[in-house]
C-alpha cells in the first residue's frame, strides 16, 4: 500500500460493440488493480446500454458501469492510465465517493431525450441550435 486510502467511484462508458466478456474483463482489471494496490472493492453496478447525449467516435450508445472502491491516489492514477489506453473504454470519470451517498442509474424517463423545439413549437434544424430556418416569402 503506497498512501492513505480514500473512497472513489468511476463511471465507465464502454463501447456498445464490445462483447459482454470484454466488458467483464475491463471491470475485473479495475478490481485487480484496486486489490493489488491494497484497496478494497465495494461494488459494481451495470447500468446497461444507454443513449449518449452526443456522439462519441460515431457511436450514439454506450454500456455504463459504476464501480465503487477504496484505494490510494497512486493506484487511482494507475487505474486511470489503464482505462485511457483501452480502446473499449469510450469515456470514464473518477470522483471521490461521498460516504452515505448512493449513486444509481438515471430513471428510464431520462433515457430518451425529447426533440428540441423552437419557442413557436417548430423543430429546430439540429439539436443545440437556436437558429430557425428563414421563412419563405
């Protein structure tokens, strides 16, 4: 064990085309790094396949996994390094776990985003645009 332990959680966004076995290997690798670094594995919660807010590498979905563990800052740095070089990891975010909190998957009603519309109810040209097409005379 290198330093003092702190509780962390990592939200993994994995390639939707990766096999379930591959996803399991990634989570197992994180667990192995935690335990070899003298840390404690707390939990793993698979949130399943969910739509992304924006495309990442031309993909609109990702498999989400939340892992919670205690480890040293040095081991967390190694976990982050390993996740950055794995092509099946689209994104990941490591944050300090707040004791007593319970992070859970978003409710299904937030899974699909409604179509964005302009103030007058017409569909926008594309999401995020405030510009409306010019009216023809």
